[in-house]
C-alpha cells in the first residue's frame, strides 16, 4: 500500500512541475487575468461531450480554456473584472474539480469498506 501512496505522491509532484513549466507567462501576459486548473479524478475529459460541457459551464463565469494537459486536467483563464458576476452563478466560479473530488471519493471508499466489514461481522455468525 505504501508503494501506491508514494507513486501517487510522485505523480502529483510531476504534474505540478509540468503545470508550472507550461506557465511561461510574462508579467504583461498575466496582468488583469486569473488562472485555474480544473481536475477530474476519473480522467473524464477524454470524452468530448464532457469537455464541451465543462467549457460551457466555465464560460458562464467568464473562464476561457487555455489548454488541456491530459484527460484529467484543463487550464482556464479569465479577466479579473468578470468576478462581479460570481454571486449570480449558483456555483463556485473557483471550483477546481469536476465530478467527485478526491477527498469525497476517498471517504466513499472508506465508508464502503467499513460497511463491508460490518456486514461480514454481522452475517458471519
């Protein structure tokens, strides 16, 4: 189990390094802009319809897609003056996950394991 945790941590570090390396902006390129990366833990951005839906939803808040790193990560940018519409959107304009978040997924797995163990203990008698 430690090996998979270490491998996952290494992969996250490599992804962060890649994201930083691809951000070769000059000061004048970023002035007045804000940036974010939206992640999908299941790599759902390989589906063109899902990617299109994500871009449409983000566009409501003024976000524009800059690049798709892979099937799990998409970078967006928007002008800072677009922030004023955030309260009317009905969702978090700064969301960085699409679908279930890693923490929620981990919690669901833990709960499932606990339920299975309880079921085995209760019905094994």
